[in-house]
């Protein structure tokens, strides 16, 4: 009877507060999606290399990942509604810095501020959903957060690509500022507690996890640039000839282990931890975290691999890329919102396993049918099926964690989600890059052998093993500085297209294998009875 009254009360809750939370999620992801589109404009405006301009992306991601757990505890101490409003103002200030930035240093500082704000917004969204909604409304709200990410990416590419082409990169951040203002105004519809001033932030744990996340992110993101094992010329330093990238990863893992050991010890002594590890005590909750990591990493791999080929090899615009990826992004948006309707019919375990089966089948299918024309029905079908599985999984694993934890630990769930997603995104992008470059070297070597019209002397002049992913136009420009004949230029361009497309196909097939392996953690997700809301106490009954 109590559960029924709670459910009925939840059904009467207004959706207006959720509009604020949804737009806050859109705010963060629109900003993230706008950064890559703005790189060209920043390079031109500030007169800096692309690697310097791309520091805005790196700084934002590192700030979010390193500070999100500390942000969750700060929200519990100050109060979620108050801290939410404060960081929305900070995010608005960061967009003003981007709009008025006189130098690239201002832009980098602006994204550092945006990342620090997002580190608190991420757990705040979960905590405020838990405080404002219950039952089926809570599941729907969680699905809305998952869909906001996809719709933000689509809108940022379309709007940002159009503005960037016709006006410039700065107006894109005027949109970010406008969204922040709307979110701040709507935040007054939210309800939440006043916080607990007695909560103390564990600075040792914050330093351990912050340093671990930064080192892991830098290590994975620079595997290609600095070298996967031996240090390259692009490495900032070397240790006995070894690249700092794998060293950063090893040290990051060690610091992460130190964080867990320290936190368990602190909890055993009855002291408040930076994050309550009871939210991942059971195998079901750990399975949800593993599944979340894999599904976000897969999405990052696909979002890196396909646009890389479209923009770099084919030389098409970001607008063309957004159109090619729209079947995927729109499907994720729709599925993440509607999948909650199946929660009353099927347990999380069934939906999770089925979701990974869909992503596996879709990736295998894409590896077979993908070609230089992205508007074909088979390619669109593959992206559609992958989007269905992706959207269902993103919402599902998040919902499992939220419903399994007490409302007072919702902020901890949010920080765990933020840390997992940011780290998975960094790892997924880095692994995709390292994988594609490695396979590319093999493909290029084989393709050169299969094209006898490309003599060794020409290959030596171009050094095609180091060309990496290069557009056909850029390759033709490179070949103009050699003694290549027009026939040899055409053959080299053919090698460029064939090798890169072959690499993309192999990469998608490998990702399909990873997706298939993810069925194992998905099979350990909860097996609740249909229409059953789990007991969020530490000891849940049955499976």
C-alpha cells in the first residue's frame, strides 16, 4: 500500500523541474559537441596550431573527470539546488569567456571553468531527479538524461556547423549562454534539501582519484602521439626510451587502487568517504558499471572512427558528418526515452543482453556493408540498429544504479556515472585511434604491394607508412612534390581510399567482438520481476 501511494504521488509530480535538468544535460553536451566544430575557427582567430586549440577539449574533459567525485560531496554539503544554481552561473561565465576570448589562453581557461562546473552538474542531475521524482517518473527522467546527450550532439553539429560556416565559431557559445540562462531561471522549480554542513570532504581520496583519472586520461589519449611503448618524437619526455603514455596508465591504475584501499579503510572507521562504495557492493551493481563503461567506450569508438573517415579521408564537412551520423544519434535519442516503457515487461538482465546483441549484430553488419557512400540503406540500417542497442543500454545501466541506491546516495551514483563515462570516452577514443592506426599500417603495406604501378622509389618519397589518415586532396598535394605521374597519383589515391576503408571495416569488426564480450556482464544485471521496483536497501531480496 505504501508503495502504491508513493507511486501515485510520483505520478502527480510536475515535469517542469525535469525541463531544467534536461536542459542542463543539453547544456553540457552541446558545449562538448561544439568544441570540435570550433577548432578551425579558433586556429584561424588565435593563430595557434590545432594541437593548442584542441587543449580546450582536453582541459574540459580532465576537469570533469578529476573533480566529479569531489563535486558530488560538495553538493551534499552545500545542498543540491543551491550548488546547482551556482555552477550554472559558472558555466554561463565560461561561455562568456569563449565569446569574448582575445587569446587561446582565455578559451582554455573558459573550458576549465566549464569542466569544473560540469563536475558538479553531473552528480547534481542524478541527486535532483532522485529528490524530485519517484517510481516510473524517475525511470522516465533518467531516460531523458540519456536522450539529451544524443540530441545535443545532433543539434550542435547542425547549428554549430551552419553558424561556423556562415558567421563564425563564437556565436555557437552564445547558444550555450542562452541555454544556461534558461536553466538558471527554471532551477527555481526544483526542490531539494539544504545540505549537510557536517559532511567533510576527504581531500586525500580527492587527490588520489583526481590524479588517477588525469594520468589515465592523458595516458590513453596520447598512446598514438607519444607512443604505445617506445617514446616517439612527439613525447614530452621518455624514461629509458619508454613512452610516458603507458607509464601514466600504470601509475594511474596504481593510484586508483590506492583510492579504493583508502576509501574502504575510511568507511571501516566510520568516517564519511568521498564516494560510498556500498553503491557497487553487489555483483549486479558492478555489472552495471562494467556495462556502462563498455557501452560508452563503444559509442566513443564509433563516434571517432566514422567521422574520422568521412572528414579526413573523404574530405567532407562537419555538416556532412552530422547528416551521416544522424540515423545513429536520433535513434539513440528516441530509444533512450522510450526504453523505460519496457521496464514493466522485461527485467534489466533481458534488456541488457538484448541490447548488446543488437550492438554486436549492427557492428558486424556495418563492417560488411559500409562503403564510401554513407547514404545507402544498408549503412543507415546498421547505424539505426546500433543506435537502438546503444540508447537502450545507456538508460538501462544508469537506471539500475539509481534504483539500487538510497536517495541520499544519488549524488554518489551521479559521480560514479560521471567518472565512468568520462574515462570510458577517453579510453574508447584512444583505443579506436591506436587500433585504426595499427591496422592502417598493415593495410597500407599490403595495398602498396598489390599496386605494382607504385614503384618503391615513389613510396620512399611519400613515406606512406607515416601518412596516417589523410584526405585524398591532401595526398594529391603531397604527391605534387614528387616525380609521380598522373597514373601513379590516381593509384596512390586509390590506395588511400581502399586502405582506410579496409581499416574502418576491420576496426568495426573488432568493436563487434568487444560488444559480444560485453554480454557477459550484461547477463549479471538484476533479474527483477516485471513491474517490480527494487528495494534500495543494502541487502535486496533475491535477484
